């Protein structure tokens, strides 16, 4: 009975284990995206790596899709993995035509998809598979000279320098010889308070350069900056806002609920008043740009009050008719009373959702001036000490060498009642022996100082 | 005597080598990682070097017009913020400046699928947020049933009736 119970328990556990066991599939590819500049008849080999992180036996098929798929040649269309292979690489070649009419970005996708078959070799009818995509974007330049600009501003405290970074991308076919930005700065009452210029740079076609300017802010408050970028006589404009001093309104989250592409999207911008007083006329403005820096969204919430140390949702609406799915970069600009502040945002638009993250400006810091150290390194002192020690060792060895291998024999003559020492020293080197010393000291060896007794013994 | 000469010579040699090594490493910065012109998939790499450096400087342009500057003390530093999937340039400053090295960060698009009977959990196990297409196949007909965003390490669960393919791509 006990045996049956034990057997039953084991069987139960096995069955339970089988039921609990999950089937796991995983697939990865790198790089997820590659960008190249268009050149007529360009041929380029690109290597992709596929990952088998679960170390399983499986086969994957490779195919292409997208508008440029006819220009891609795959080195192979199937990858077979064994459980011992955690990754494999394969190549594909892109062969571009003489010309692509439409300027801008064009994409092809290389898809790697698991194949799963039944034991009979037929494809499965129920279940799920994964596939991963590596995208190749080909940037086709615009005719002539064409540049787009992007402005980042690093605000500052009073009497510190505000830094302006104007990123200029040459999307045209021709090189730009001179690009320079003039920045007009306006205060909260729209009065021009300063005009500054950036450095000047040449920008080769399909390249990007960053122009830089600074402005010392003497007065606290919110400002608007308008950067006019002149590139070989052509102009492009970009704006931004910044603050000198502390801003009291903090953005927490931007969300959109119950969305369908093509309809009105309701943005909920959650902000927090970090001050111990009520904030009046708080407004949130959202802007989005496409990859060619064209503005596709510019919406504002209505002015509202926010109580001290509390949160509130500001609402703004966007008509998404004609908007395409994709990821867009933009700005969130918060204003209240005479103050304004902006942060960078990234928004992903799909058929059923809009997701926005606040990313802001990152990675800026003040560079400290470089100074050379005039201190003598401690290790240099140690080095000097070691050298001196070695010299001392050398000298000591030399003296020791002279006394080594020598045997001194001393003859001392003593007088009765007095001690008189008559020394006759004989120093014999090397193989000279005591017998020879005796001859030299008239047969009398009174004192023998042997410093190399072992050597003498050996010689005997 | 001959032995003494040898010992002395070795001693001098050791001191000289020691001196040269200390002096060189103190006055020169030798970059180790990321290697020049390398491709990484880790968007928060640990920078490594030999020698004394005060600052680690990173930028996405070789003119370092808007750099990240980190104060460093040891011989390695892991940056705090994730880098983007682009080319970066980096250098060190100390008593002397190092040379400028460059590296690129490539994204990894990866999906993991776990199932138990009809319930499927799909997880983003790569290094970038993903747009995931869902394609259902029924009697040799394929139809796109939808798409969703799957952020890093996020999991979505589905109850599937037909054969379904999840296709992940970088957002």
C-alpha cells in the first residue's frame, strides 16, 4: 500500500511538472537599425548577428520587405541553429540604383523568422512564433543645399552663462561652406534683450556639425531664443525657450488614453507645483517634428491655476487625421505667469496608442580649464631613492670584492712589559696559501685573518 | 665576481624599467575599453584605461562641442545614463590628454516567447523599445491583427487561437 502511494505521488509530481513546464522561444538580432547615405550605384555588405539565447535547435528563415527590398541580396535565406550555437552571423548586400527620386529616408527590413514544423514536416497550425527585424535606412539627399537645424539650450543661474547648441544637419547634395547662427533672445514681454552669434563651420554633404554660442544672463526669468542659421546665403530658423533661475512647475507624465489613429487624441500632461504658493496661468504646449524636422503637432492646454504643492493634469487635443505611425521627437514647453521652461519629448504613435516620454536635455556639463600639475610625483622620489640605493650597493660590492678572496696575515711582535705591535701584513689573493705567507713573514704568523676561509679550504 | 656583476646589472635594469613604467603611465593615458572603432551592444559601457586621469569626456561629435564630462578617480568608470545607438567619441584628460577614440553602439532587437497551453507571454529582452506587429495566420491567409509597443523588459500576455507571429522591430 505504501509502495503504491509512493508511486502515485511520484507520478503525480511528474505530471504536474509536465503541465507546469513552459515552452520558451527567444530570438534576437543586431544591429536593430543601420543608416547609410545614398550614393548612386552604391554596393555595401552589411553583417547581421542572430542570437539563440535559449540555446535551442531551430531553423529560421530570412526575407526582406519594404520599398527598397528589390535592392537587397541575401547571402542566405535560412539559418539552422543547434543548441550549442548561441549566435550566428550572416551578410547581405545592398545595391542601390543610379537614382532615387524622392529625397529623405527610405527603408528596407531584413526579417528573421522562426520556422516551426510538426514531426510530419508540416507547418504548425496553432501556436506562436517570433520574428525580429533589422532595419536599413537609406538617406537620399535633397537637391542643392539643404540644411535642418535643432536647438538645445542649457539654462543657467543668475550671472552664469547660458549655452546654446545648434545642431545643423546638411541633408543636401552640396557641401555648405559656411554655416553660422544668429540668436535673438527675447524676455517674457517679448522684448529683444540680446543678439549673439555662434561660431562658423563648414558642413560637408550628409554630415552634421554643432554650432555653439553663450550668453551671460544677468536677470532671472524666462526667455525665448530664436536661432537663424545662415548657410551660404540660405536660412533656416529654429526656436527654443529657457529659464534663468529656478522653475516651479515640474512635468511628471504625458499620457493619452482610448486613442485611435485618425481621431482626436486627448493629451493629459501631469505637472506638479513645487512652490509653496499658487501658480496662475499654467499652460502646457506640445510640439512634434518628423524626421525631416517638419512640425506635425503644435497644441496647447488652456491656462489654469495650480494650488501650492499639488499636482494637476493639463489637457491638450491633437487631430491625428493624416498622421502616420512612427516615433517623433518634440518638445514640452511649460509656462506660468512670466516664466517658461522646455523639455525634449519622444512620442510613439501607433494605430491604437500614443506613448510619450520626457527625455529632456542630457549630457551637458561645464568643462573645467585644464591645468598642468607642477608637483613632483611621489613615485619620482622613490625612483631617485632606488637609484641612489643601487649606487650605494655598487660601491659596497666593489669594496667587498676587494676584500674578498684575500687573506691577511699579520705578524705582531710583542715586547715584554709593553705592548708593541709590529704589523706586517701580507695580503695574499686568490690561490696563495698560508705556506707562502709564512715565508714572507719570516715563518711567523701570529694573526691570521681569514676572510675567505671557505675559499682557502677549497683551494686545498 | 662575475655573479656580482650580473646581480648588479639586473638590479639596474629593474630600477630602470620600473622608472620608465611609472613615469610613462603617470604622464600618459592608455585607453583600453571601448576599443577604438569597436561596436558595442551595451549602452552603458564601463570605460577602462591605464594611467592617471581626472576626467572622462564623451560626445557624439569629434569636436566635443557638447560633451558629457565625468570626474573620475580610478582606472574605470561606468556612465550613469544610457547612450544612444550612434557613434561616440571619447578621451581622457589628466596631466596629459589621451588620444580620441571612437565606438558605436548597436541595438539588439530580441523577443522571448513563453507559453503554457494557449497563454503566451511575449517579453522584450533586447536593448531597445520595440514596435511589435501581430500577424495571425488562418488557413494560409495572413492578416495583421494589430501592433503594440513593447518597452525594455516589458511583457504582454495573449490568449491565442490561431497560429500567430510576433515581429519585433526597433522603434
